C-alpha cells in the first residue's frame, strides 16, 4: 500500500466520516435523481417549454436559503443528529409529494414540494458535514473534504443513471400491464374508439387506425406517469433509510462554519 496516496481512503476508518460519507452519497442519489426526473416529466409528459419547466423547479433555492439561516442559529444549540434526522424526514415527505403527479397536475403541485425539499437540504448539508469532519485531525481535512465531495457527486451520477434506467424499464412494465385492457371485447375501449373516430373527418379504416393510435399514446403516457411515481416513492424510501443511520454518529460540537463546495 502506498504510504502517501493522492486520495487517502484510510480516512474512512473514522466512523463519523464513514457514516457521513455514506449518507452524503445517498443524498446525492436523491437530490440529483429528483432534479433529473422533474424536468423530464414536465417537458416530455406535460409539454412544458424549457423556461417554464425551469421556473417550476427553481424555487427549491428559496427553501434552502430559509433553512440555512435557521440552521445557522441552531447548529451550536441542537444536537446535529436531530437536525440531520429532521432534514431527511422532511426530504422524504417532499419527495413522496412528487408521487401525487398525474396528467392534470398544475405547476404549483411541483413548486411547493420543491420549496420543502430545498428547506430540508439546509438541515442536512451543514450538520452532516460538521459531524462527518468533526472528529478528524486538521491534517486530514483537505483529503477528507475531497473524498466527501467526490462521493456526493458520485452519488449524483449514480442517481441520474439509475433513475433514467428505471424510468424507461418501469414505463415498459406498466405499459405491458395496461395494454391488457385494450382488447376488442372491452366495451369501454370500443366506445372510446367510436368517439374518437366520430371526431375525425371521414369514417373509414384510416380514421379507426388514428383513433387506436391516439389511445395507444394515452396508454403510453399513463405508463410513464406510473413509472415516475414509482421512482419518486423509491427516492422517498431511501431518505427514510437514512434516518436510523444518523444515530451511528458520535456526538460532536460545531467548531465553526463549514465550507461547502
């Protein structure tokens, strides 16, 4: 083993740092996974333009600003484990709120959970970093900070890759389940086909094919919405798993402000 490696992973022998790095990796999965899913949903499913999609997601920052101010006053008075636990619980709630989406959802149903999610981030980032670094000697701080931020970005990459893959596969699974109801003996389907055919100019086989195509498009959209719901619920569950892990930390006192990159 190299005595002076460029990245010294032996710092992970410190329990607080190992637990903090693990939680930060999961947080990266949840944070970047959510950020990747929301614009996709708004633009590909609801048809939002890029600007409106960005406006619906951007209020997350207002929640973060509010919580950072509050956490700055609490960090030396309240046990950091309770702050992180509260943050993950609120993040789990806000992420689960995204699973209420449907094809008729309004932008406010996306904006408010984003604000709550941003509020939760302030209760996680600063106390988590303080507890992870609080028991390390000063000479290990630079190396530990690099590993800490690396794992957050790695978690984000894993979150984006996993969510997009699961989104595609989940859409196919739900579509296979939904199309079982699309058979010639379903009276609801036949009535819908007749309604769509009657709304089209002409009344031939071409119009019938167009009606079936429109119905298939609706089924495909519904399948993708169900896949988005599954992913948001999974991310919410990951947040809940982090709550009991917080008690693995040894209690540390804040030494001062912590720089975040």
